[in-house]
């Protein structure tokens, strides 16, 4: 994993996790990267400029109004001289500044002035991470194209437990490599079809059958495939998250609409069926809102099975994608049931995950997946859905290359 001749601008904000930034600098330089550091005033309460400077082998930048720095380089050039900007740790305060477009110190000004990719590694108390304001800021930054690594769940310095721990230096280095490595265009020239989100099957004009899928994982996969150079068609059920940039998104509501859109998008080199499609729809859905009967009679609905999108694409008679990837969302016996699904659907690979309420996957930011192939299983550690997407796309690129050869 070489980063030779790559220039990293590391922004270290204030938080106990700042000590990990020293290890991050060391690991980056081991891989050949050049590292410059920006240290916020709060960050300097946790690590010293001397430590960062000794490990990076360069000056540490701290003040927006340093006359020497502005004369010799300036914050504009500092922000654009790097190949990648990394914020580690990224505090709730700095994320809020980034989301709001503030520029009242060197770190926030550099981040606003840059034209390069930005990777952030959040670190904060679990309540701060889960606060509605932080969630809004994170969603806004993701929509703006900011890349995230972590946070991880675990014990906090404050004594609490939960998501908010900064990703480990090795994880951040891997995320940096994924963003900068030449293999980032590993799917150039490929057409990738992705389904994402839930489907809504109408009961009447105001009610429907659905599930708790947020679409975050499927949308992240579509974005990662586009970043890898692919032409991406995303077929999305009803979600509240924004369409990924650089992706052709087709919005549908029902399973039957999703299948029709998927077949219309063929031919494709790769199909990734990440949508949580409803298994059934209501026969003869009401044209008007169904009202309560005065007698208290509960209405009975006849259900019919929805089309199987994964099986249809896997066995398509004229335009089967060369690689078909399915998802198995299970609440128990995850790998066992995914293995059975692999054989039943005829796809090449099933990505299995535990979506039981305790897992927090449905609607959450993290995922733990198992890649189920014919004859073997790859178990991946828990990571953010964006990281799962990047790693999955890289794995798919390897598989399609193997088929080419």
C-alpha cells in the first residue's frame, strides 16, 4: 500500500483522539507520503506542534494571521498544494463549521478554500455524535462529497460506550489509499447497475407495505462505483437521502417498477442488488383511502408475491450481467441463509448482514458484512457503510478483472 509522492494535509482538531494523529503521520510517512499538519488551537491542548513537526518533518501551521506563513505560502496555496485533506480527529465543532461554510480560523479556512478531496475521521462523545444537529451536519457534508472513515463504537474517554471513537490510524491509512491509489479507476469503462432503498407497495393511496431500509448502503455503493470510474445507473426506492453525485438515478416506488427499470438499464457489466425489496404486494390496492368499518371489522388483504429482481437478473436470457451481486439481510443464521440464497438465486456473490434490531444496521451508519461465495465466506469487520462500499467495489473490481483474464 504505497503512497509515494502523495501529499497529505492533515488537520488535527481538539479532542483526546488527537494523540492518534501522531501515529497516523508516522504510518503515512512509512508509506512514502509527504505530510503537512494544521493544528487548531484546541488541538494544541492535546498534542504539541513539536511532536507533529518532528514526525512530519515539516513546519506545523496554526495561525490564519501568521504574516510569515501568508507571505511564503498562504492558506489558499496550503489548501491546494495537497492531493488530499484529512481531518483527524474531526470534532463536532469542526464538522459544524464545515457544514455551515465557516472560515474563522486556519483549519476551517483551508477546508473552505480547497478544491481537493476531503476525508474526515469524526471523534466525539456518543451523545454528540447521535445529536440531531451532528447528524444533519454529517448528512450535509456527505451530500457535498466529503468522505468519512468511522467513527467506531467502543469505550469513550468520558466513560460512556457507543459510536464516536475515531477510526484507528490503520483504518484511516486504508481509506486514504482507497481515495488516492491508481486503482481508484479500476471500473473505468464498466456499466454498473445498483438497486437501493426499500420499495413501497400500496395498500391504498396513503398506506403501503415497506421495510426500514434507509438506502445508505446501496447509495454508498453507487457513489463508490462512480468514484472507481464506472458509469453507474442507480435505481432507488423511496429514500430521504440525496442522490449520489456523478450517478444516473432512477426513482421508483414498487418492486415491479424497480424490475422494469433494472431490465431497461441493461446491458450492464455488473449488477449489485442492494435494495430491500418487499416480498409481497397487495392485490387490488384501494383506489381511495380505506376507512374503518363502524362495526369494527378488520379488513382482509390478499397478498401476491413480487417479482424476484435478483433471480431475474441472474438468469436473464439475453443480457445477464457478467457479475451479479445480491444482498441478504437476515436477523439470524446470517451466513447459512445467505449461502442458501446464493444457490437459489443463481447470482455470483451474496453480501450478507445482520439486520436484527440489536445490530442497528437498518437506518444506521455502520454495517458488518460477510461475502458469501460458492465454497467460501469472507468475514469483514464492522465499519462505516461508506467504507464497506469502497471495499466492496474494490473487491468487485478484482473479481471482474479475474473474469477478463
